[in-house]
């Protein structure tokens, strides 16, 4: 099938590369000429495991091409995916400027029937606006070309996007047109052979499905974080509680890991946007607001714990920080808990000595050179001369450590673990104080 993807960002590149890989003829369009020039050489501007190899392989096979010419893209694909960014406006609602610009460009250049497939995460009702925008351009052109707009939200996790695209639980398509359903079935047939993963619904329901999925997952996280905080006050251990509730299949083990709060490009943005949409239509969104509030508070807890552990005095201290990315296997620091912590530490006059396997360059891009930030090249180098250690991301490389070495190296024997990576007994045996999330007993100092 001939397919065009507008927007060569994270979602567009994964979608384009995966669809080319199963045999479709794909053209990816982006207005950023520099990005396109580099993609044509097989250089991928984002960090996603397996993506660069997939793009290079499919470029060589000729099934994947890149262009900055929208006309070429509109001419090519019967399916026109829109995968451009929808950054939050100042008021938290999704900015549709780029989506509607692509829609108008499709209206401008199309010469035949096209299906416009909305992949960007957009507010409910956007498909209608895309339809209207194309319709207006066609009217100006005095053309009466046929076209359809459908919604096909993505459910990709950073770090596992290719796996999620290829082996995701479901493929949601919002369109009641039989023609669109047939074409979308053909597009996704390679992924849906063993089990029919396509779920067809009306377009507004598909748009809401995306927000509802992310809001539900974010709710699970805020819920377990609230219970973790309660466990601390009650002297219970959240890890045992998590095991106890997760064994009920109605609850399940997924997305109930307590931590220092969710971050990333989706949960914070989507929960806010959905709450805002609810406000606009006069529907209650108490739960969504609470999910958001609990998360904001959770992001500050590492700082509070550290301050408590350091007897209220952080000025002039050097804090080792392991993990900058909002989660492992990505260099993304959008809304990362590490940022809240670093900014709080700097405001308090402390210095940060940070290590992350992937996100150092991103951290440097965000904060530049500053005397109170040192980016270490190695995990253990970040400990040297530091007063205490805080862990913000559960990278594999942090799971197995020599606690004796940490105890010897830190000026104060304190670990604040925002991801509950260790057994409190193991840490304490080395003479370290261990402050984790929701682990009642672990809050008590070793009593030296
Ligand atoms: C998420 C959704 O999973 C994906 O389906 C959607 O398309 C985009 O948003 P992503 O943002 O890449 O994907 O990350 P995810 O792995 O879901 O984690 C999000 C955040 O939640 C991370 O900060 C993570 O640390 C946190 N998290 C996740 C927890 O704190 N506890 C958990 O149990 C799970």
C-alpha cells in the first residue's frame, strides 16, 4: 500500500519505519529540511532502541523515503497519516496548529480520494476540524474530491515503541465508513494475522480512547503512590502490599509500581488536557485533577526525604544523582522527576553530581554549563565527594551495586531511592540509611 506519514518526530518515524518493514511503500514528510537531509542518510535524531537500524534497512530496500516536499507526500499515499506534534498550549490544551496546517496542505495538493489518518494525540472533535479544514481548502479550489478522516491513536511506550507497534494489544480505528475500515484493515493486516487486533468505533470514541488509556494508567500510578505514602505513615511496606493487590487479576501487577512520580511526554500532558476538555464541556473531572495533584506532590518527595535525612541542611552539599531520564531506555527528560529534584536542590544551594547512561547530553541541552551541575561519565564517579545518593530512574545498571563501596565513598551514609530498587536489609547491612518509597521500616535510620 502507498502510505504517507506527515511529521518525522517520534511517532511518525516509528510508524513509517514499521509500516515500511512489513512491505508498504512509505514516504515520510517533514517541514524541517535539515532533519530530512539527515534522515535520508539514515541518521535518526531521537534515541529509540532498534529504530535507526530499521530505518536504514528500509531506506536501502527503497520502501521508505523522506521528503520535505508536502506535495510529493500528498500525491504518494492513499493513506495520509498525520503524526505531527500537539504541544500543550499555555492553558494545557493541545495546540492543533501543526495538525491543521498538514490538513490544509493535504487539501491543497490532493488530486484524488485520500484517507486522512490522525495519529497525533488530539482532543475529541479534532477529526471533525481536520475534515472541515480540508473541505474549506477544496472549496477554495472549487474541487469536489472525496476524502475521509479517521482516528488511529498510537499506544507506543518510549524505549519499546517498535515492539508496541508490532505486537501491541490492539489497533483502534475510529471511522464508521466501510471503505476506511477496509483500507485500514489492509494497512494493518501484517500485524493482525494471528489475532484480530483491530477495534473499530466511531471517531470521537477513538479520540477519547487514547486519553482514557493514558489517564487510567496515570491513575494507577498516583493511586499506588498515595497508598505508598500512607504505608510510610503506618509502618507498612508498599512492596508487600503491591504484591498482595497485584495478585488479584482484576487489579493486576502492571503500572502499580510506586515511585517518584510519572513523567514523560504523554501522561502529564494528556491528564491535563483531558481535565481541561472536561472543564470545557462542564463535566466533572475530580479524579483527573487529583491524579495530577498527587503526581506533582510525589515528584517533591525525594527532596523532602533527602532534606530530612540531611537534618534540614542542604546548602553547600553535593548530591549524587543516578538517573535523569523520566524512565529507563530513553534519553527523554520531559517532566522527569529528576528535574524537579535538581531544581529544588539548586534553589537550596546544593550541588548535583549526576549520572545517566543516556540522558547526559539532554540534561546539558536543558540546563547548560552551571557550577552546581556536574555530569559524570560513570555511575560510580558521581559518588566521589558526594554527601548522599538519590536515585530517580530504575536503569538496569543501578540494580546491582556494592553497598559497602557506596558507604565508604559517600560523606554521609544516605541513599534516597525513588524507585525501590533494593532490599532495605541489604542496604542497611552496609551501614547506610535507606529512604525508599512507602517502605515503612526503611525510613528508620540505622541508629548509628
Ligand atoms: C505512555 C504509555 O504507556 C503509552 O501507551 C502512551 O502511548 C504514551 O505514554 P511512556 O510515556 O513512554 O508511555 O512511558 P511509560 O513506560 O508508560 O511510563 C510513564 C511514566 O510512568 C514513567 O515516568 C514511569 O516511571 C512511570 N511509572 C510507570 C510508574 O511510576 N509506575 C509504574 O508502575 C509504571
